[in-house]
């Protein structure tokens, strides 16, 4: 199973679940710090059993857009081999600047260097859309692309002016970073906060004083990604069933033992799911009495 950074929500969830899945007889080998658009492609080609996938990435694969545009009809055929198990909350985009940078609003970021995610990742499209909602068109800023793991150090080294970090709300990583030097989070206003359909995101808020070195005295409005756990179409029904069942039987445990995962307990099971469900997942949802939209049933 591939996912992104170990400190992100979608990194923490499978790490926390691995032990529970093992008790159910499913040995999950995790590969961290992956570019999830590439992970989705591996699943679609059958070279990887499972991965966390941005909702947007699957839509792009299905329509041969974004990082999959050059694949044409092959992308659409690849999407047909992907199945979903359940949705999960993604990371919150934290648009961060140093307090002493002189940047206090998105308009101040014009002409600046802004980190927009890894090369070829779906985060590029999402962060670019976030910037556009904030009033910054492509060309109004210098887009910096780098792996997630290198982005924080790059920001600290002065290689970017705005660091749009994808991390859970209350992240220890950002807490420690803010202790080294005061930070400010750029905010959308209410009129800008609407998330266009098809981006695989939802509105989110970073409350004032979430981080020790945060200077915002009001909440910052931003966006949060939506994710899903995907598997190859021919994964055994039993494995898909146990992965799904294990997650829902233990997500309350995860939420109660890790403050970063608090929203898991109340998240609707299929939020963020856009790929057809695997039959093993369908079996679990029917046993649990969970309604499944017709468009998510496998054909």
C-alpha cells in the first residue's frame, strides 16, 4: 500500500490501521512519501495492490486529464481497473508565510515564489485552483514544485516565500516549525471559499492559535482534500472485505487516541469516493446496513 508523508492524515491512518489489519489476517506493507498520482497508476496497472488516492486524481485518470493527459484512451481504460473501498479525509492545505516576510494576504503574494506540491501530483491542480480562488492567476507568481518531503526544508532555506503545506490540522511538524520562527496563514474570504465541483476538496478552517507560533488572531479559511483507499479490480473479495471492515470497526479507536484523526469518527463512509466500489467493500456496507449510491456499485 502506498501513501504520502508519514505525518499527514493519509499517512497516519494506514500506519495506525496496519496492526488491526494484521490481526484480521491482512499483512499490509506500507511505502511512504509517494506521489499519489503515480500510485494510482500502479494500482490501475495491477503492479500495486492498494494506495491512498486523491479523489481528483481518479477523476483525472478517468478523463485523461492533468498528469494523465498524454495517455489518452489508455488512461480511461486504466481507470476502469480501479476499485474503491472507502473515503477518508485528506490533509488541510496550510498556506503559510513567515510573519516577518511582509506578506499578510494573498494579494501580497503576487510576484512571490509559491510552493504548489510535487511535480505531476494532483496537488498542483488543487493548489493552483486555491490560488485562483484567492485572486492569483497562473503567471502572477512563480510556481515552485518539489517533493513533499523536501518542501518544508526548502521553505526554511528561503527557496519559497509561501509554503502551502498539506498536513493534518494541529500537525506537530507545523507546531515545531512555528516555534522556530513566527508564521502567518493566508486566508480566503467567505466569497472565495466556495470549492468548485470536481476538485476533490472541501472548505476547511485553521482556527487562530492552532499552532504555538501562529500570529493569526482570526481563523484562516482554506481547503481540505478528499481521499479514498483504492485497490486493483482483481484483488480478492476477502482481502477487500477485511480492509474495509477493519477500518470501520476501528476508526473510532483511531479518532479517540490521536487528536489529528478526530474527524474520522463522524465522517460519512463514502465521502470522497468516486470510483466504483470493490465487491468486497460492497459486502461490508450491505452487512452494516450502509446505503450505497447506485453509481458506486461495480458493473
